[in-house]
């Protein structure tokens, strides 16, 4: 049976909360076959707080930062929606390592697993850090103004190796 | 004119295919999509008289640019086209606007999109009551979001106006909703029967194997080869719409093989919903033979396998054997190279040719290897009338090895776990 080492990546929390955009990226190194997950090698999660919604270059940076800490390397597998449905060939040029969108059942299962990891880690971190998850719709315009003036001071909270 | 309700009448229509592509899309991919689009029309015996393409972002009014829309209308008139088919899904107003342009140019044609074409193909293939209901359900679900707009457009010239006695036909949408509810109820009943049949088959020790794969991969040809049947198989999209199940015996074990409808790229959700019960036949089988046309270029195979995996991944828990059909057309070295390039998508590969019979024995042994392990037990039945009746049950439900006749009939019986659990009761009753 042929097995492949891949790193499945998923980002949770791309919506706005009180504190801004609190995103958790999970990178999971796995051994997969075309139809199943055979082994999980290692997992890394990183949390990122932005004061504006993430753009493509932010997503690339978030993924690259999270994946760097994975020792067992392999091609990155991401959901095309995470990269704004960008054409696969275009997205390949933006990363320092091989990347492709999910294709086989095994890869889809790997992404699903990464999604559970990022989602649950985010929930846990929100609880631990006490960040309010309520969305203040009325503050949206006010925050947008702040975003425009504030910029580039995005905090980055490392929440390593779950 | 109601563009949705016109029935398919001509045996061979002149059609114009229109394909708009985004400027930053993959040219090779677009070429493949256009080829597949053209293949689809063959399923209704249509004659493609012109293919019009344009590279631009979608236009709200016509889908293509206004100049291109006029070009389509003139081409439809000059080439006497009875149908203009767009690859992209069209909104009701886009259909109306392009139809209007065609009428103004003097062309008498129906404007539709690829989904409508697929629905027409399905409507022609549906022969059983259940499949007819499924097709009707898909058509109604397709129409529903556009129903209001459709009435508004068809009444554009004759509005009742304030205080007038005329009536707006709001009931059209309501009628569709009612009909959908009625079909859903009827299909639910049919689905329950199907589920009961599936449970019965499992309970009786049948191992269920389904043929799945992209449309025109050769599933029906393989089905015919495996079960020695004469099911219709053609070099055409969606030849099989209604699932067919036949018994197959491999190494004395009883298997039920089911041939099903093929997958296609961008299959609209209303079609998937309508054919959910048919797809469930694949999801709940014990093994899936994922058939692939291996003679195609690597990129095409990759895309088709991707779509098949996407359709199967959420629900299916079955074993998968990837059957690489039409392998006789290439040399072993070429096969190996292709296999290496697609290794991440191909599980349990078997090279076969359903047409020539190449590799069929390898496939049957692979199926046999993947069958669940049978339990074996020595059974002794009295050699009388009751014993003979019980013996008949053992023959029906498992594998009976050579019988030693004496005062008792003694034999080795192999069967699945569920059957073996009932074997003791049968023996007791025979005593």
C-alpha cells in the first residue's frame, strides 16, 4: 500500500469578534493513502490576531509561519476556499514549498482533521484568553475607521504545539 | 415563451454551444470542459453546428458580452439552430434577454444552459416511475428559484395594473412547491422500500459491490463483462440512469453487483438531491469499483478522479478498488508512468479492458481478496426430510463444502458472521 506524507492546513476564525480577527491555523503532518489517514506524525497550531480581515498575503504568511514548525515535511494540502478560491497554479507561486488543493478522499479527511484541530484549539484559546466572541455589529463602522488609521500593528500570539 | 417548459421533440436538433471562460482560467482545463460539453450533446443526438467561445468575466445581462450575444443570435438564424446552449448556468433574465435577441434576429431557437441539457438527457433516459419522479423533482427544484421572475417576464407586456381586474399568476411558484412536496413524499416511500431491500440483502449474506465513476468511463461495459449481461452500453454520456443489480458468484461467494449513474463535473445540487437515493446505493455498498477511463490524458484522469473522490468522500466508508479501464490501448511502460503520476488518487489499482476482457480475472481475485472473512463451521444434519430442508437453507446462505452422507449429513459451512449466528437455530430446528 502506497502512503504519502502530507501536511494538511486549516485556518479557523476568519470572522470578526470584539478583539478583531482571531485566527487559529493548524498544520497536521500525516501519512495518508488515497482513501484514508494511516498515521498522524505531528501537529502544530498558531494563533494570530489581526485588526482587519485577512487578505491573501496574510493567509500565506499565517500558513507559512505555522508550517515552519513541522519537522516531518511533505506537500501542503489546503482547501481552495482558504486561499480565496485562487487558481491552483497561481497559489503555488506564492509559497516557498509545494502546495496543492485537496483531491483524494485521504486528503479531504486530512483537511477535515486539521479543521477539527484548529476549531477546537481556537475555542479553547478563546476561553483561556478571555477574548469576547460577541460581534458588535453597530461598532463595525467605527472599527473599520480604526482599522484604516491603525494598520500593520497586528499582534501575534504564539500558541505552540498543542 | 416559457423557456423551461418546451419539451424535447426533435430527434436531431441543430445546436450552438456557447462557452464563456474567465480571463485568468486554465486554457487546458477550458478545452477539456468544452470537449465534454460537446460530448454531452451527443447523448441527445444533437448536431453541433457552431461553437462560440469568449474570454471575459460574466455579463449580467447576457452572460457573454452584448456584441457576442448579437453574434450568437445571427449565427442561430444563419445556421438554423433550434437550440443555443450555454456552459454557464443562466439566470432567468439572461435566458429571456438572449432569447429576445435571437427572436429579433429572426432565429427560432430555445436558449438554455448546461444544467437544462443534463435534465433533458435524464428526462429522456428515465423509464421507471421512480426515475421519472427523480427527474421531475430535479427539474422543479431548478425552476423554483426562477418561478417568480419567469411569471414576471412572461407577463411583461400585459400587466393587470392597479385597480384592473386582471390577476398576477402568483400561483405558479406555489404549484411548484406543492408538486415538490408531493414527489418528495412519494420518493420517500420508494426509498424506504429500497432501504428495506438493502437491509434484507445484507442480512442474507449478500456482499454488495457498486460500480461508480465518471460518466462514460465504461461502467456498463464492465458490468456486462462481469455478469454476462446485455445492459445497454454506449460511447455516450449518461447511458445508465437507473441502477441495475445482478448476482455474481466469485469463488463460490454470492455478490450483488450494481451499475449506477455516472458522476459529472459541477453536477448541480438539485440534481444530486433528486438522485440522492440512487447515490446512496453506492455509499452503502460494501465495496466500490471506481472505474476510470485510463486511455485519457493524465490531466483529464486527475480531474475526473478528483470529482469521483469528492462525490464519494463524505458518506462512503466502503473499500475502493480503482479499476483502470481501457488499459489495452497503451503500453505497460506508459501505464506505469501514468500510475506513478496519479498515485495519490489511485487506491488498489487494477488494469483492465472491459471490452477485450484483459485483467478481468485479476479484478475478480482482487474483489475476492477484499471480501470479508467468512467463518467456517462443521455442521451435522439428520439425513431425513427436515435435514434436507435445512440443508437447502445452508446452500442459499453460504458456501457448503463436500457433504458426507451417513446417518447424518456432515459438511463444512462457511458464511458471514450474521448468517453464522442463525445457523445454530436452523440445526436445532432440524433435529
